[in-house]
C-alpha cells in the first residue's frame, strides 16, 4: 500500500529543525512538532527513516527525520512553478482548459478576441511591443 505524502506546513518544517541527534518515539516527535501521533505514523508509512525494535515499536532518528522531511515534502515555491510560454498564435480556452491555436476575429485595445478550433470564445491580452509590430 502506497501512502501519498501531502504538503507539510511550514511551521512543522521549522519545528523539525529543533530535533536532536537522538532516537525518538513517534509520540515524542509528535509532541515536539506539535502535531498528531497519527500524522507521524503516516509519514513513517510514507517512507520516513525509522526502525522497528524487537517489541514492534518505532524509533525515529531526529536529524535524519528532519532531513527527510525537508527533502521529500512538496515545495510551494514560485520558482518551481514555471509558467507556460504562450506563443503569438495561442490563447487559453476556458472551456477546453488548455492552450489552443486560435483564430483572431477582432482586436480591441490590448485584447485580442477569437475562437478556438472547437468554436469556443477566447480572449488574450497582448503586449504593447506586439501590438506596435502588428500595426506596421
């Protein structure tokens, strides 16, 4: 069974820096990070570094857990989310939910109106430089 790792809060990530170079029980890490014990066990099921002793209890090394949490958790940085480059003959169709090659019908100010190949209405803002180049 694979467990999907959700985005951890930034506060949890900051608190994980306080973990020491020692082994913790899941309940101790949960209290240290101010989270639920079940959340820590879900992270262990998702692949967090932990060992099981002879009695079946989990032991989690603090520094390794913090490092794993930092490397594995999904990031929400703007640099990671690259915006798609829209070419001059493309527009975003709201109905198709994708970039399409559109047929322009009219230009009003800095907005170009047209239709997508399926006939849905599209609108696209154009830059001043592109607009000047079209008028020449």
